[in-house]
């Protein structure tokens, strides 16, 4: 009990310092000051040498992903975010509408508590930190145990940048090692808003902690390849997406549903880009979940390590970058239908688009509902059909899913590492978590000329159709 009390006192102190720093930040606030803080945090991770060091430490300490892709992710996610928020008003008058008589004033939330995963131990906290200070907040980050070292390094770089421009280090803090559930719980209960990305256990705790929370659901991306798709383009994009950072992203494809009429041709294209067909579902399942849990020797590993762990040496080409495993089952007793965090794709076959859509919906309702679905097609009706019927917040069309879902320079999605899944995924939001979730506002309401309609204006058409 003594240790728990000591831990809670430590979090109370961190929150007190964060709250005092945020009060001063807001009292002297200006758009220029908030923008400067965001740019300082952004350069802390984007400066090439620091980016490399963060990427190397992230891979070394978590055992997840690969250095080159971490460097790319740290750079592009941060650059995209800074592009998104450039010119965004987060201080003073955000909106003034003479017609409604409403003036909206931007206001900080206060202290943000950010729960971040080990899969992106630098990029995700950096994204949250930049959004938080852009909106005038302080932020306290709770990293996963494996992500502590990378988070410590990131904060050291941010504090060095803050020192250069006279910003208070207490605006950006973290729960120090060793982390614990008690510390994280205390942070969530003591801050003004929780932003949570990570395990479903953490998401549940965030959403029940009593503090307003934005938490995101699980990913388990399914992509349809129909009979109008450019098969070579689809194969190249799926390979690029599936293998990026060793499939650590929640937006990495986990299943492909291909129509029977193009299955053979599609598999040829996949083979040409390093996708090996392994027709041994039972064997892969046994090795991928040897004790009912994902095999740590497989998840988020380089291709060669994954192949060795799955005992596929000599059974797949040396050029193999990922594998496709044909399966039919969906649900808890068919683990290939869920998220795999590895270079393993479940392969489903469908007679026609109707069956492909039905299979995709079943997979989503099993796991990943609300997150995102992909399609490779030239048929607009198929895209609209999915958008109107699928339990998902995003339909990614003819793109490499990992790069598209969380924002891309070639689409209009906000750059983010946290994808809200809406009511389908048990989340309060179904947007990409972005700067607007780190801001609140005060509205000045002035009197305007009355706009009261007559009953006939409201009910006239209805009375004509149904009678008064």
C-alpha cells in the first residue's frame, strides 16, 4: 500500500507541475506562442540525426518494426501533421458568424493525458504532443513499458528545443519508469482529457475512468480485390503497406478477399512482389499462436525472422516478404481472421462481389469494426455499396492502406496515428484523432432578429402527403 501511495503522490506532483505550466502558457498565450511550441516539438523528432536515434532505440527496446521504416514514419507523420495545423486558429477568435450572432473563442483543455503504444513509441507521442501544445495545453504521456526508453529520449529532445525558445519543460512530461496500471489510472483520473491509443484493455480503462476520453478501437483491415482491379497495382500497394514497419500499424492489411475470376492472376502478381502462398492454415495457426497468444518471434519481425519462426525455411522462395494463407473460417475459433501484427495475410476467396462484401463484413464484425476497409476496383458502384453497408468509418480506395488511413499527402485524411472507430468500435469519435480533439471553445451568443417559422413552413408538405 505504501508503494501505491508513493506512486500516486508522484503522479499528483507531475499533474500539479503540468497544470501550473499550462496556466502560465495560457495566460501568456498567443497564436505565435502555440505555433512555436508545436514547431519545436515537431523539429525535436524530425531533425534527421535525432529521428535516426529514436528509430534505432524504438526497435532495439521494443523488438517491433524496423529502423528504416520507423525513420520514414517519424518524418512523414510529423511533417503531415505540421502541414495540417499550419494556419489553424487555436487561440482567440476561431469563428465569427454575424448571421447566427455567435462568436467562438478557442480555449485549451488544460492537461492532456496521453496513453501511447509500444508499436509507435516516438511517432504517436510526438503527434499527441504537437496537437496538445498547438492548442495551448500541457500534456503528460504514459508510454507502454517497452516504449519508455524511446519516450524518454523524445522528451529530452523536445525539452532541448523548448530551452532554445524559452518554453516551460513542464508543459510536456511523462510518467517515469517503472510504469504501472496504478500510475496510468491516476493520470487518467487526474487530467482534463484522455487521449488513448493502444491495447483494448487500455481503451476500456480510458473510457471508464471518469475523465472525458478519446480512445480508438482495434484495427483488422480487410481489403477486397474485385474483377475490375488493376491487379499489379493492387499487389504492389498491398505489399508496400503490409510490410511497412513489419506490419506494426493498426492500418496494415490483415485479410484479402479476392474474387475467384481473378484469383490466379492476382496470386501471380502477389508472388512477383514477394507474396508466398502457404496452404497450411492449421500449421501456421499452430506456430503463430503456440500457446493461445501471438508468437513474439513472429510479430512485427523482418521477413527472414518470421519465416524461420514459422518453420517455412526452404518451403517459400528466398525473396518472400510476406505470406498469404488461404482460409475460410471467421471468428474466435479462426484466429487468422483477426489482427496478426505480422507479415501474414489471411486469404479469402469469393464467387462474386456480393460474397466478397459479406465476408468482409463478417471479418469486421468479428474484429476491427469501425476502423477501415480497403478495396481495389474500377467499379464505383462497389465503392458506394461498401460505404453504405459496411460497419466501418473509412473506405480506402486503390491505395496502400497503411499509408492512406492515417493521412497521406495524396488524400485528404488528417495525419494521425489514432483512428476513431465510432459506435461500431465502441468509440466516441469515428474521425482520425487530430488537433480539434485537443481544443474546446467558448461561444459568445448575441441576440439576432427572430427567425421563428410558421407551422405551414414546417408541416406544409407533410400535411399535403399525410393530412393535417
